[in-house]
C-alpha cells in the first residue's frame, strides 16, 4: 500500500507492529533528546537567542520581497543566476532545463527536504538522468526505494542489519561481494562506491539551510563531507531552496546557526558549515563554473500574515519530531508525506489540503513538548488546533465526532445538568470497574488502562 497522509491511522497501526522499526526508534529516542538537553544547558543565553532568532525571522518575513530581491542582485553580482518557481512542476522544469543545457548525464545530490517536496528525483530520472543521493542516510533510503522518515536523519528507521542487507544486495555489481556487519565497514564501503559518483557528476544539487541577502550566499550545514563534494566537484551547482530561508545578514545567520545544531543534533556546530557564493572565480582552485539558485514558493507566500504565518519561521531542526511521543511511537513514514511529526502535521495540510491530510493534525496529544523545544518559538499545538477547527467547520471530520462534540457542547452550556450527568457517569463507571473499555472511546482505551473513577467529579471534590 502506498503511504499517504489520508491513511495515517492504518499506517500508524502497521508501524506499531513493525518490530524492526520499533527497535530502531527505541535506539534513537534518547540519543537526540539527551544530547540536545546537554548542549542547551551548556549555553546560558539559549533563551535570549531564541527570542533574537524569532525577531530576525519576523523582520525578514515582514520585508520578504525586499530581502529576496537583494539576495537575487547579490547572486547575479557574484556571477550566479536566480530562478523563481511558484510550483513544484515549475521548479523541476527549470532544474531539468539547466541540466539538459549542460548535456549532463549524472546528477549528485545533497540532502534536501525541498527536493523531496517537489519530487525532484523522480522528475530527473524520468528525464533520463542518473541521480545519486550522497548523504549516507539518503543514499540508504534511495537503495531501499523509500522516502526519508526524519528531516535530519532520513534513515533513522533502519537497523544496522537492514543497511548491511541493502549494501550486500546493491554493491555486488561494484565487485564488493562480502557482506559486512560493522558500522565503520559499512560507512567505508559506501564511501568507496560514492567516490566515483562524485568524480563523474556533471551537476551537483544541494538545498540550503539559509540564504544571506547581503552577500548572495547559500549555507548548508552537514556532518558529512558529501555536501562540499557535491557543490564543488561538478561543473554546475544548483541550489534548490524555499523562499522563507532568506535572512538579512551574515550576523543574523550566525545567530540562527547557534540554535540549529544544538536543537537538531545536540552539537555546538555541525562538522561542516559551508557558504557558497557564486561560481568559481579566476583565482579559485576549485568550484563550479555555473551557480544557480532555484527559489521555490509552493504556497509559502500565501501563508504570510495568515493564522499559519508562524510556520514560516521553521528552520527544519527536527527537535519537535525528536520530542513528540506520537512520532516516537510510529516513525515518519506513517505520516505519509515529506514532513512528519508536529511540524509536518501543520505543513502537510497546508500544502496538500485538509481533505487529504486531515488525520495528521488529529494525530497529536497536544502535550506541548514540540512548542517547548522549538528554537523558533512556533506555537505548534495552537496551529494543530487551528487545523482541527477548520476541519470541523468544513465538515471533513467524522460525523460521529462532530455529533459527540455538539452533544457535549449542548450539555456544557447547561452547568447544572452537566454536573449531574457527569456525577452519574462517574458513579456508573466506578461500579463497572471500567479499565479497558469505555463506550465511545474504545480507540483511546484499546492500548491503555483507564483508571477507575473514585466516585466524585472534580467540581464535587473542589466544593468540599
């Protein structure tokens, strides 16, 4: 069955039964959370940095047209070219056009969520190009023919044994016939296979964590050297990015960088932070001869000033995923599209529509951990509730649920009747000794015990 947001409930149930996935998720849970906590505790000014970062992004979004135009002028001044794409199809067409003009055959790619969003790989392959993902996690899922399950760790759902099987299956054509089992050996084998791909690539495609308006630079942060090899070895470097990634100055970028790595991987800074500014100059020893930036909108401009405006501050750190109990239980593929977890449950309905992705905003306990850890102070629970309200208004939610809410609202507006009915229900459930079955709430009690009521409502106990 193809993974889709519409089938979240089914996909979540399958994920809970997947032993390999559950083992992989269990190993990754504490890793991200503990490292982030330690990194932030070592930075006393973290909260003030969050506030400053929010101010930077809000100022930029309020003047987005100005900074994007400034960025374009600076890219052109350094010898590069900017391409504007309103839709995914437009972005793919422009990228393919650049590659065809260069008579390219092989395209290497760094990790990029916006490329996943516009389905660039399938478009390039359909156009006849050999596309190679060079980030180790992305390379693994490309071999497995799967989408990423996490925005910073795309193969987090894979166990070491599964990776070993994939490499043994796909690397024998390179004369690598031994089945490996140790992580360093697997990494070395991937490096050996990818080295030839880097050297023979005609086009290198990367994303961008930030765009700097004052210099026309693009910035990527990675923990592997693949990003630098992708943007310096091929003759053509194409940066694919979304319009909200721009910031005014280099100083603004450094503020956001101090938050990004700590929130994502618990590092003070990633192993590689690479600034690309135009194509190779006469005095440069290496670098591309052509530098292109494709700026993708895909509905983002319509979010400016809307009730979902806050999502445009997202820097794709993945902290909300790492701390979300729902994501931690079912992984990323259950969400059915590019962006999983709390941030994906807000973004996906905005991009695909509530009719297709309405289950996602409801796949949340609204515990608030996502907002608590978000470095950009995005009120994710509030935005999830906004989607639920829109879904209810549009009558897209199940009829039974809408009826239950109306019934509850009817009695909640009549306090005396409401208190009497709840008192009766409490006594009834207490006598029933109900733990694993609750009328009209079987989905909630299916996997957890309901504490037996003690015979009093909260209001009755408070009055006493």
